[in-house]
C-alpha cells in the first residue's frame, strides 16, 4: 500500500478520472483520489492522493493554481475551447497592445459564470450532461480571484496569444478567455491549456503515466509525503509522551505545547508527521490524523 502523493503530468485526451483509473492499475490499489479536475484537453499538474493520503484531498491549504493558456481571437465555440462546435466568427481589429490593456479588468476579485460544459451541478444535474442534451440553463456567477494575469507572447496562428494565469480554486480559464473575447468585441476561444501549479506542486514534482508504468516497482520511493500539502502551516513538535496522548484522541492543553500559534498546525512526534490540529478554547483539537502515513 502506497500512502502518499504522486503528481502526474496529465496527458491530453485523458480525464482526471481516466488518470486515477490508470494509476489504480499501475499501483495495484483502489484507494486513490485526485486534487483538482482537469478537462481532457488540458495537460499538466494533477496531484494523486494514495492510501491514507486521500484524507488530505479536501484539506489542501494552498488553493492557488497556475496555468499557461493559448487562445485565438475571432471565433467562439459551445465548449469555449477548440474541441467544441463553432458558434460565431468575427473580424479581429485589435492588436497585442489592446489585448494587454483589456487584461486589467480581469485581475483581482471577479465573478465568473460557469460554462455549460462543466461538472458544476444545477438542480442535481451536471451541466455537461445538460449541454450534451442541447439544454442550456441559467447559472449563477461565482467569485474567483485572479492573482496574476499576463500576456506572455503571441501564438503560432494569426490573432493567437499566450497567457499566464495565477488564480484561485474554481477559476475557469476557458471562461476567462471567453469573457476577454467579449470585452474585445471579437470573441475568443482557448486552444491549449497546461496547469503548471496545483496544491503547492509544480511540473518539477510530476512524473508521466509512462514513467509511472515503467517504475511501478519504485512508486513508494517516488511518492511524496502527505505533509507536503500542509507546509504553509507552522510546525509543532510533541514529546513522545504527548504525541502518544495526541494519537489516542486526548486534547492537549496549550501549555503542553512548544510555541503554539493560532490556526492550523502540522503536528509531529518523534516518529514524524502525525496530523493537523489547531487550538480551540485552549485545547488542541485534531483536524485530521495521518497515523501510519509513511509513503510505504
């Protein structure tokens, strides 16, 4: 059993679940989850949580994601990317300077309407299921944050450009590009997308599915420790005695800790990482235990 994180550089044409299913076969274990869905067209960082590390899937504290995207002005599609059916074509009368200028309106706290081809649920139905039936429904806009947004160059086709986006969880880059196209008055469609950062991991942390298959006997050595997703939290180390109490569910007092701080903390004992906890009313409350969570 592998208990840790394997970051996969997702290939184009695979859904995130396809990658999970493939890794279940390679690793020979069923307990695998992923952190952050990627569309089939997209490539890049897809963290997989294996074994006891699956308990961290919903606790990732670094929710910023970074993308490199390419888009083309002059047309729109129903999926907002190149895989969809073309809905409109318009002449392009703007150049790089105007495109760069238009980006200013999309930095910071903005609102987005999720695309119809997305996994968002409305009245219990996935939007992409409705879209495939030819049904379009009203969607509420949602707040997202664009921390950084820059034009990094022109693409290989006429009127195409490259973007780098650092954003919050839940941001749709397709929608960002579609909204940009509307602001420019000519429409825009995403033609490529690569996620370069997710859950604090980058492409440097990733392996490909081919590499995972070739090194499946060494996956334990390749797995990253689950504590990596909690590195933004301060560390608190317990004595052997207090670590034993902590693991048995005893709420330690603040005066039994070394340098306690407000908010979540990484808790360590003599044997290593134990879990995440925080002080509440003067006592250390367990948020999640990861006992026996060594990669192998």
